[in-house]
């Protein structure tokens, strides 16, 4: 039963809200802007309403995975693995040859319901650093650091380690954005 749940979670992740919102607005987000099928590209290409719809759709996808796991009374570790799988499905949808989104909205949906205390720490630190960093990407790194720190402080790392893996993959997918944001915020002093 758990294995079937995990397979369904990956497949749910491959349902990309950005594709539907793009079709609804007559825009192919896969070939517009950055080509990324996530909320940020939807905002850049279409606007705020598209951002909100894509974010909510992907957030609810992550939420649904947790709700189902809790409803079936699966172990928290099994639900955390499902959370990793829905994020992987979103980022690497098999039917799009691995070209999906970058996973933040889906991860947020998982973390919000599975580990609300860690999610809150992540959100608070991200928001706290944003005025100084002026970059959502760099603020995200601060938030992820809080997620790790609080997980270890509460000694729940043995249960949420699949979410750690999800974070590492999300950061890797953002490596170009991180480099650009860092160079923009902290330009080199070289002449």
C-alpha cells in the first residue's frame, strides 16, 4: 500500500499547474521567459494572477500528498518520502523528459502540513533576510538553513531526512539563480 502511495505521489508531482495556467491564458510557459514551469516564470511572463494560481496549484499538490498519508495513517517517515517524491515529480516529470519546475511551491505545501514548526522557521527567516538581501533566491537559502537548524534542535532529522534531500535538489536546481543573485547583491570590487 505504501509503495502504491509513493508512486501516486510522484505522478501527482508531474501534473504541472504552470502548463494548465499557460494554456488557459494562451501562453506556452515552457517556451516563454526562462522556460521554467513554475510560479516565478508565470509571474514574469503572464503576471501576478498567474503567479498566484501556479503557486497555489503546486502548493496544494504537496499538501494533498501529506493529507493522504495522514488519512491512511502512514508513518511520518513514509509521508516525508512521499513529500520528496512529489517534489521530484514536479521537477523531473517523466512525461516531459525531466523538464518541470524548481520545486519550491510543492515543497512548501509538503512542509506546511507535515512539519509546520520547521515551515514557520523557514518562512520567518526567509522574510527576515529579504529586506537585507533583496533577493527571494538568497532569502530562500536562509530559510532552508532555518529548516535544518530547527529540525536538528527538535531532533526530528531522522524523520524528515527525505525533505533534506528535496532541499539539496531544489538548491541545485537554483544554482544559476543563486550565482546571479549573489553577484548582483554582492558585486566584485575588482576594477
